């Protein structure tokens, strides 16, 4: 009996010691740097969804946080050049001390979340993740390298934050509500919720690369006309008739690219909301997919997030400037007034003017940037929305995905065909201009 008890104790002790060694081995295992960059971006996406930021504001959050990450991690490969020093309104970026050791992934993580905390609300939700990540880093390096890396990330973040506090965002808060106009052909709040116009001052935000929000212009939309043979009236008939004969595939496309961060659902007297990713968040997800398929290292991954975010940020400013300058009516307003009072579109109409399509603008901007980084005919399976709506789709290129996102707004009955086409042109021009101005490597 005593022998059995002694044997049991010895076996338990041996098992415990083995487990401790395995835990120590696991904790000291090198962290995959690219995976950390991806995880950080995904955590930010979840926070953006939770806080229900509007699509333009979400683009700002992604842009500043992703720039902070890249500017800290790029020193892992010195041939990568600073982006912020080529953008408008940023100061000189700090450099690490020569001859000193750093973990630049740790620095990038610190910079990323330091900036994220300045542009989001529910930052406490990140605390456990950050602490766990920092503990993993601590187990792989000496105390001085850890402290030096944290300090460098903080220094990078300060330069980014100095710019974001003067980009005109605060001046766009607290403005009177924008309720559009009752003039014919002009936007006014739409059914069923009749919400005021979202982010109507976004065109006054300071751009990163474009010299102004009207740097990339597009032709005006068809002018108001009651003539049934006019382009204005015909585009409404086209939306209406198309909605009556949508195929199952077209309905799936509309639903897949909806990316409405706060869809209001109505059931009798009850109203409830479904939270989803923003259009920008969808393309941040596609960026992750592209980087992983390309087996991009941490520096290229951080650069891809930063460049895609820059393209979408400037595209949003450009697009929103055009939207509120034209203040163009939504199809549902005209169709209900002139064609069919009972008609409702396939998708819920977003609360802001129609022209051009924001999805078309920013998705093409993102697609052009990703094509520049990873090439044409980059086939991929898009699983960005899988956890939110249970759907995934396959594409032969980034542009094909952007084209589908664009036409989805027409299928959804919330945009005219001309508006999705012109939005795609505007987004393409924005990113092409940015690419022409930025130098990425030495």
C-alpha cells in the first residue's frame, strides 16, 4: 500500500515537472511577428464593431493605428521607408538608437494600441489581450530590450497622435443635424427610420496624400427632371425594374457586400440592431487574407495594412465631399413618390446622400492598392464576413471583388448604376494618385 502511494506521488511529481517544462518551452517559443500584426488588426476590428463607428470614422481609426504599427516595425527591414514622413501634417518620425537591441514587433504593438486608445471608446476590452501579449514578449527577451521597445513604440505613437488631434475631426463633432432638402432631386431622410445625414462634414477632414478633398473630381449626376425620357427618371425605373427580377445570386451579392455596421431591423413595434463590419473593415480582412496567402513577413504585412488604410481614408474624404456637395436623392425617395409608394429596396438605405456610391469608391481604392502590392490576378477566397453572416466568396482578383462590391449597391436598390460606376472611377483615381506620390523602399 505504501509503495503504491509513493509511486503515485512520484508519478504526479514527474508529470508536474514535465508540464512546467512544456509551459516554459511554449512561453519562450518565438512569437510569429506577422501573426501578431494580424491579431492586432483583428482586435481593432472587433472593437470598431462593438463601438458602432460609422464607415468614414472607422477608416480614420484603421489609418492612424496601422500607420503607427508600420512606422515602428519597419526598422526590422531598413530598406522600408517611412510613410508618414511622405504624408501631410506628420512630423519627423523617431529612429531607434544605433547599437541597441529592440523587438520592433513589440514596439509596433505598443504604438498600434496607444493610438487605438485615442480614437476608440471601449478600450478596456483590449486590456486582457494586450497584457497577455506583453507577458509573452517578456518571456522572450531581457528586461532592457523589453523596456526599450515599449519606449520606442510610445515615441512613435506620440508623433501619430500629434497629427490626429489636428486633422479637423474634433471640429466635425457636435454639428447641427443635416436633414437634407425638400427640393426636387435632393436628398432627404429615407424610410423606415428617417435618420439625419451621417458625417456631413467629413469632406473637411485633412487628407493624407491628396492636396484637398476635391482633388479627384467626377462628373455631376443626371439633373432633376420630371420628363420620363430623361436620364434622371430612367435611372429610377432601372433600379425599380431590376429589383423586381433579381436572381438568387444577385441577392446574395447584395447581402454579402452590405457591410452596414448598424442595420436597424423592425418586427412589429420592436426595433433592434445587427452589428457587422464596415466596408473598410471588410477590406482590412481582405488585406489579411492577401498577406497570409502571399506569406508576407511582418513588415510587409504592416505596410499593406497601412497603405490600404491610407487609400480608403483619402477615398472616404473625397467621396463624402462629393456626396454632400451634390446632395443627391436616393432611389427609394423617387420611386416611392413617382413610381410605387409601397416599394422597398433589397437593402436598407444608408442615411446620407446617394452620389457617388461610397462602397464603390473605397473598395476600388483598396483594390488598386492591394493590386499594386500583390499583383494582378491574385485569386483568393474572401472569408472576411464568414463569422458575421456565414458567407464566403471566391475572386480571381482584387478588382473583380471591388467590381462585385460596387454593383451590389445597385442590386440592393440603394444606388443608381451611374453612381456605382462613377464611385469606382473616383476610388481608382485616388489610389493611383497616392501610389504615384509615395516611395515605399530605398
